[in-house]
């Protein structure tokens, strides 16, 4: 139903001359966009076998400042 209203609102309201269909189209598109923003987005999905683990981190890897150099934490 909303798809019909969105499509007709675009066709009759934005491309046509009907103010009523433009208002209906804006409302239908707003509902559509709000629904899309609220749905969670799945980034990765996998099934783990017994003994496997999954590490989730948002830290950037620590890199040494040259080949063969060690990294000192706490600097």
C-alpha cells in the first residue's frame, strides 16, 4: 500500500500538479525512510562450531615505527 502511495505521490505530486498527492507522497516516503533507519543492519553472520570464538574489536592495530622495531605500550 505504501509503495503505491509513494509511487503515485511522486508521479502525481512532484511531476504533476496535485498538492494533495505531493503531501501524501512526502508522508509515505517519510514513513518508508524512518522504517529503513530503524531496521538493524546485519554486517556479518556466521555459525560457530564448538571450540571456535569470535573477537569483536574497534581498536586500530598497534604498529611499530619501522621494520624490526618493537612496540612499547603505555607511551
